[in-house]
C-alpha cells in the first residue's frame, strides 16, 4: 500500500498542508546542495522510494529537475527560466538606453532576446526611425532554430540542450563552435529572406548567458559579412549591459 500520505519530508520545516507540493519542495530543497542520487534523496527527504521516484520523474518531465551524466538528479533548467523572468523588468529597464545607443551607433534596429522554453522572445527593442528596417515588436516569439540571437542563446548551453537545440536548426555545430570562439554570431536570411543580423551574449553575475543583444536589417545595408562590420560594436554594447546587470543583481539561469 502507498504510504505517501503519512510521510513527513525531513527537509520541510513548515509544511503547507498540501502533501504533494510539500514533497516536491523537499526534493528541490535537497537538490540545492548539488547532484544527488535517488537513495540520497530518500535519505534527505524521508519520502518513500516509490513515491519519490514518481515525483522526481514528474519534476524531470516539467524540467524543474534534471539528470546529470551519472544519472544523478540536479536542479532543472526551468527553474533558471523562472528566475530569469523574475529579474526581467530590471534587465529590460537597463537595456532600453543601451539598445538606443546601439541603434544610433550602427544605424540599425536593435533588440534584446531572452530564451523561453523552445522560443526566443524580444523583451526590449529600439527601432531605426526612418528607412527600410527590420521591425520586431516587444513580445514577439521567434524560433530558436534560426537567427544570430538563437545561435548566441544556444551556443553556451550544456551538451544535452545543444544536441536538442540543433535538431532541425538552420545552423550547425560548427557554426556554434565559431560563436563560442569569437563571442558573436551573424545570420544571413536565416530567419527571414533578405534580413541579416549580428548578436552578442549578455551575461549575468555568474557569467552565464542570460540574453542576446542584436541588430538586424536588410542584407543590402548590413552586407553579406555583417559581423565584420558591426560585431565589435554589438559586443561592446552587450558588455555594457552585462556590467549594468551585474551591478543590479538581475537573476541568471542555472541551466
């Protein structure tokens, strides 16, 4: 018989009274210390092994918990996405002036993208005021399978997410290796025919990539080697935002 209703997770000092939530919280509390085996989780939480295995599997399904290469349980990537969202208002507020300066320096529309699950979302932008431009309104969800911002947001992920992200992507592992090596990405017609872009990473206090700063516009104006023309400027402004993020303590991913 399942005795889970009578279990008292040792990690919980003030239970809420909702058993399944208290047990899930106990598992997450135990994983805060680092990679943990199933047996160690049973010992740390006091939850019966069958119940714990079932709950841990559900948490893995929702990406609140993950598995490392040794099969141990670890905190999952979804937690980092939620933590990032909690700090997003401060990030976007800091990004506004930086994106305006980037637009003025390059003459092209500029954007800031965050990853949300299997998409990237424009969370801030500064549009080129006149002439032909690439307009990406704030809130626009774009694919992670194409575009220089998608390359930046994927390039520094762990191996499992890299392999998953490359499935069906326009870009290749060789392209992502080059992005990591030089610190910026470019695309030519990947997301939309005739549109070029250049992107660089914005990092949080821990050094993890939390966003991609981009410029985009017609290939005719950015040229077929937009990185050669604009990468240094995009990197400089992304670094400026990184410094602002670090000074304000915006939450960073733990993917």
